[in-house]
C-alpha cells in the first residue's frame, strides 16, 4: 500500500487523554492519537502504549493508516459474515466488593473476562474476584481469566486448580513465554482447561510460534499490534486456531478496526473483547457497545469531546514526533 507522507499523516490529528473509570493495566488515563486520512470523515487511531519503543509501535501506526486511508480488505477480497459481534465484559483487578458495580456498566452480557495475577495482589484476591463475577453472571454465564503472563508455570497450575471450580471458559496468557505455555497446557489439558495466547501473539517477533508449538488452544488477536486487518487475517489463515478478537484499549475509533476484523472471521465461537470503551469515563464517539454486542457506527470524531480531552501541546508534540519516527519504519 502507498503510505502517506509525514505531512499527510500529521495534517489533521487529535491527541487526546481518555480518563479511566477504574485503574486498568496500571493506567488511570489512556493517551492516543486520532488521525484523519483520505477524507475528513475517515479516521484511524494510533494507540501504541507510551512505554513501547518505535519498533513495537510501528505496526500500530500501520493499522491506523490502513483504517484512515480505507486500505483494508474489500468485501470481494474478504467477505463479511456478520454485522453484530457478541462482546464480553472486562473486569479489572478490583476488590470483590466492587465487582457488581463495574459489571453493571456492560449491560446484558453473557461473558466476563477477569484480570488476575495483578502485581501486589494474592491468589486469594483472584479467587474472591472470580467468585464474585461468577455470582454476578450466574451458572449460565461464561467466565474467562487473563493473567497477562504474570505467573510461572507452577504458579499458574496452582492458580488454575484453585479457580477451576468456577467453570472457566479459558485461561488467557497465564505465563509469559511460548515454552511455558506449552508446558502448562500439557499439565492442565486433562482438567479440560483451555489456554489462550495474547501477548505471545501480539508482542512476538513470530506471532505464529505459539500455534506451531501447540502451546495454545485459542488465539486472542488484537488488530493494531499486528499491523491492521489484512495482516491479522493472514495470520489467522496460517494459525488455524479458534479466535477471540480483542481491543488494545483504544477509543471507539480504534475499536472500529477490531470490529471490521471480527466480522470477516467466518467462525467466531467466542465472545470478543470489544466493549472496553465502557472502561472510559469519556470517549470521542457515542456508545457503540450495547447489551453485550458491538455494531458498526459512523466513525467520525466528536470534535467537542476531542477538544475537551486534548492533551497539552508538549504531549501532542511528543506524539507527532513519535508517529513521524514510526512512519519511517514502515
């Protein structure tokens, strides 16, 4: 694809800071850059986390360009299988007493993903949080946990044994490395516990290594870190594993790219993590998540909201310089 020049890329951008309702991934504010592309109503989002270096951030920019310049797959190239995507609620690593108030914000969902293995917390904290979430969704609900690679193999096995009583749908990224995931999967397979890989896909030099190693049952795919919808679909074709499409904590502009990926996957048996905009106090679009599902909305930035959420001139310059450097790497 023809990349924009740096002047074209930065001609019409908004750098904003979205306040979080609850601390999530250690963040209370989420900074991101919104980029207008081929038309004033065509937007993409460059949301690489601020601690990422330029090499890791460049695919996020590629995704934003694909989105803003309408370079994603056409329906002729990749058919659309659905216009509504079922979504899961996402529960931060909060105290058990806070669980009902947070989950109520997500509407009528059937699946909850629960953060566990939070630094500074204990397994007892995780058990209490998962128990509270299971009580909230009832026996018919689906409960999955996400450790973000926070456990060793032994710790993960011990934790899974403590949590399996809550009828886990799957365990996402329990350990950090592909080798550890493969080891753990062998240990818990007889328990009927499925292992999902996230960081081992989106942060890996070889995103397919986890599939080749037989280290996961499910791939959690985030479109921005993989460089866009086209690249993500190519990876899924090669991997041949069931898929969950999840956000990377973008605004609703960036979520539209994840939605576009999800609607082009023929078999989507698991609810997707596209309701993370509920975690923000403010957004730049009207709500696109409604009662456990995600549907397309016109992805046009609310200029009043963007103005109110705008970062300082110094932070905006930091993002502009970062985007220019990342463009040189594409």
